[in-house]
């Protein structure tokens, strides 16, 4: 602790005790103007850190909030993996992607999706994951919706009335990347 004279306060010269910042920067810390119990400040005594220095170096494993680099993001788990091609801004990559890549011994291509076979997004066991193209994944979920709605996986949803029907009894119209289906009894509605 260092005894210093500070000028420019209400008193012309005030002797205060100043300590070094605990982050290791060596800067002198100010004296607490009032007691703040939750921060551990006592009026008239030097504070522990210079403002903003209490978090220096406290990220990743050295942080008190560190939970192994894994967190929940929506319905999925993410793990810190900086430098990964699919890492987001905070360095997070979905766990199911990492497990699938480890099993394949390669990175997934941008067109590949990891599908959870049992639909439990927290179950990232290799035997529960299936790698497929985006197109195949979309078709799989379309077939599942048809199965639960009408009991027939190959049926399509009519874009006009919303009812499911046999594609052989429907009119199909290509619209760019999407094929629209309508019962033959409907006039095809243009988008």
C-alpha cells in the first residue's frame, strides 16, 4: 500500500491510501467514496480493481462462470471450438456437428445437415445422428409431416386448400426451387 497526496479535491490536499490493481496491471486503484457491500468496497479504503479490470483474463477456463465450454443454444448444445469452419461469432459450434465430423474424420460440407434420428436434439450419440444433404433433410421432414397428418408419407400438401392428397391425383408446378402441388379440382394459384 502506498501513501499518496491527491490535490484538487474539496480539501486542498488530502492524504489517501492507494493500492495496486489486483488484475496485475500495476495501476493504482482509487479510494472508495462510499461503502458498497456487494462489491466489497469500504468508504475511505482503496478498491480492489481499477474500473473495468475485474474481468481481465477471466474468460474461458479461468472464468468463474466456466462450464467446460458447452452451453445450450435454443434446442441444441454448443461447444467452444474457435477456428472451426462452422464456428459462430463467439466460437461456438453445435455439438451434433462436432460428433458427426469426428465419426466421419472430416469437416461437413456446407450442403450437409446432421439429423437427430430420435428427434431428441440433446441426444448427440453417434448412433443417433445421420448426415444428409439439405434437400434430403427437407424431404424427410416433409414426409414426416404427411405421415402424422394423413398416415401416408408419400402424399403431398395442396398449396390451395392445405389438404393432403395423392400426388398422382394432383397437379405439380415447378416454381424455381420449389414444386407446388394442387388438387386437380383447384385452379392453380400463382404466387
